[in-house]
């Protein structure tokens, strides 16, 4: 399955290299941290991708509001804060990058 990501939302603090790599690959990145659920519901419709950590809860409501969302990237371990069933029904890929935690610790 091929798709393109043009706009991506980073909803929590991640290493600066994340944004840099995405932008170097032609993706317009917005960083909006500490969004409330209502703010996330209003924002998510404008994005093709979402990068989260453990603080952002991607519920079925969020996924249903995300008309353009194609991928959710979880920086860290586990995806218990993402409604996987709703993601599957909507055709949204959910992936995690556990090495992020190691990289973050090394830089702190």
C-alpha cells in the first residue's frame, strides 16, 4: 500500500531530529504540544500523520475525526494509548519506535 504524507502533527515532545528528518523528506510538520482532547479533535482533520508519545490518547473519536490520517507513529514502547480496532477499521497504520526512549535518554 503506497500513500503520501504531506502534513504531520507532532503532539508531544520528541527529539528534534524527528522533525528535521520529516521536513528533509518534504513533510510539513506542526508541533502542537499538550492539546486537550477537544483541541486534538479540531486539529487532527488537517493532518495525514500523527506522532505521539504516551500522553496523547488516540481514541475512536479522534480517529473518526481524522479524515485524512494515514499513519500514527508512537515514539516509545507500546500502543495502549491508541484505539487499534478503530485504526484498523479506518485503514490507519499504527507503528511504534521503541528506540526513541533510548535516544531520548542519551540526549538528556
